């Protein structure tokens, strides 16, 4: 080993999968004897786990990589992740970057960095293999930092090729992690007192399709249900939460089986993108609004007041006023508990970037503002449904509002709830307690009392 006292800093952009992978890379460096410091500190090595989901994400990735070199001009800057895959030629010309590692080689990052360290003067840059892969990169975590819930990546890659998305090109085709490997990791986390496990992936619904040699629709979610069933058998796990799901996975059979697991959180993120069928076709989304709405009805049939959240892209190429109004009406009709609204941003390398009839930025902003207003209304309606109800809250932190301390956490439906804090309650952190909800403390934060 070159040196065991190098200071290393990390910065993560993008999705929950990236967050998981950064934690896994931190573990590798800790085990190799490195000291982890804040990204704002002067470090010997800076690792930036990049994102490339939009052109803005590319720009942000470049900015953070350059910031790292500015923090310490003599430091080593390591670029990993999706921006690396999408902009290989551009990165080769960027003198701020010393080591480049593709998505498929994050598990070998320590070896790559130490190879550079051993002969630093002889290297201009290390460019590891950035081709997409058919193998699952064996990253794993032993803890999830200071958080009370742990994100577990069980799948990578995507085969959907939506017309606006670069991810199948940066992450490759679907690869699934073995159930045995998942269970080993989760059991280790349970020993460290994590109460809630969140299953995540690039296209979570496709879990197991590569092993079975089928597409995920024909699997009916069975491999994913098998993972959930095995996790459900681990006594110390109190909650299992699912990441983003493909709408077509929600069938009567899937929801009925899912509802039989009482540790499952009734919180479902079903990516929509548009509430208009003609827009969905241009996006190459493989469902109709009728099928999507039926999935929501099924979930509400098997779960009591489930939280249904979604993503919506505003101003997709060719989106007319009529198409937007159809989306607006659809969102209001489904009555989501929360929506993530994004203005369409052309992503170089995707079909949508070259489509005619790009919507003017001003129009996208106007439409986005309307949906953001609708989101606020729907969120408040959903939050109001918890007044005078007893909720099970996993307490995560102590925060101060207007000079008063509160203990804050989330219920199973991911509603944020606070209770007034007293010193005698410190032992309640990372515990699930019953809270009677009385009112609202502030926007999107309910107030209650224990018991």
C-alpha cells in the first residue's frame, strides 16, 4: 500500500444508487487505511461520483470536479460514475481530472488510485475501462453513515430506452444482485441497528429479469417479491421500503402478495412522466394513462391510504397546450401525495434532444409553475388526512424551530412528523414510536405527541 494516511473526500451527485455506491467506496478506502474528510477540506484525494441524467447534471459534475482541483491544486481528482460514461472524450481533455473510473469498476477504485499514487510523476491520467458491462459490480456497504434507514442497491442498468434518457447508455443493460449477497449485506446492517431497509436500483422492477432471461413484465415482479419475502423473515427489520417502481409491475397478484408483508411501507413511487398518452408514446414509455391509473386503484385497494408519488416532465418536445392540460387533469384526478416536477432539458445523445417542436423555455416555466402549485395543494390534502391519527414514526434527528427543539422522523408513508423534544427522550432516536398527530408545525412537517 502506498500510504495509509492520505486524506480523502467524497462528493455525490444524482440518484440514491449513487449515494449507496459512494458509501460503498468510502468503506473500501476506510478499510485500506485512508482518513475521510469533508469535501470542503484540503484533501489529498477527491472522489466525485458524477451524474449525467441531464445536461445540467453534466455541467454540475464538471463544476464539482473543478472545485475539487481548486480546493487543492496538488490533490488527486477522481471522476467516477455516469458522466464518465457519457463524456469520455471531453474528460480526456480536462486537466482537472487525474483518475477516471467507469460505473463497472467502482469496486476497484482503491487499486486504481494507489496505482496512480505509486507512480504519480509518470502518469498524466489513469483511464480505467468505461465500457458498459454485463456483470454486477460487487459493491456493498457495512453501514449507511449516520442515517437511520439504509439504502440497499439490488439491481443496476436499464433496458427501457426512454427517448429522453441517457441512463441505458451510461449504466448498461440490467444486472441483478444475488439474493444471498443481498441478505449478507442486510444482516450486517441489522446488527448495527438499522430499522428500515430501502430497496433501490436503476430499474428496480426489472430485478431478476436478466437471470430468468425474460423481460420484467413476464416476471410479474416475482423475483422482487422473493427478495422482499426473505428480508421480511429477518426479525430485526421493522420496515421495508421500495424505491421507484415501473407502473406495469402493479398487478392484482403483485399488490396482493406485497400487502401480505406487514413490514412493507405503503409508500409507492410510480414514475409517470406525462398524463397524456400521445406524449407517453413520444417518450417511449410502455404504458397508457389508463393502465397507470388502474395500478393506482389496485394499490389503494390493498393498502390503506397509501402514499403515491411520481415524477413528471413538463414541456417535452411537441407538448401542446391540450396535451399539458390532459396531464394536469390526470395528476389532479389521481391525487398524488407528492410529485417531482421537472422541466424538460434536452440531453445530448438521446432521441428527444433531436426532436422537432422543442417547447420554449418560457412556456415550460409557466407549465411547471402550474404543476408545482397543484403539487402543493395535493400534498396538503394528503398531509391533512393524518390529523387526529396515531402514526408510527421512526425518529431520525433532533432539530430546532424558532428556538425550540423537536425530535423529527417519518411514518411508513414518508410523512415527516415532529414532537417537542426533552432530554429524557434521547433514547427514542432510531426507534419507532407511536405518535398522535395534532396539527402542522410548518410546511410539510406535522406536529404530534408521543403516546
